[in-house]
C-alpha cells in the first residue's frame, strides 16, 4: 500500500475536541510534527476530517 507523510501545520487550539483526538490518533502531538503512515481508508478518512490543519505528501 502507498505511504503518505502527514505534517501538522496549524494549531489544535480552539478546535473541537473531536479534531484534537483525530490529530492524536494520527500521531501528531505538536505543530510541525510529521508522521509517515500507510494510506489505508481509515487513515485517509481521518486526514480528510482535519485537512485544514495538516499538509499531506505522497511518498514514492
């Protein structure tokens, strides 16, 4: 399966609790934190919910 690189680019302050928990589930704890994960349907769904807070890059 393809891998994606997720980087948190905006703060979770003043965001709904659900979005904060989604960032935590993705493994993003701080601003500019980066995580490489498999592009499963579950991960892509989580990324879609917080797309305004993260930057996504596809890895070869």
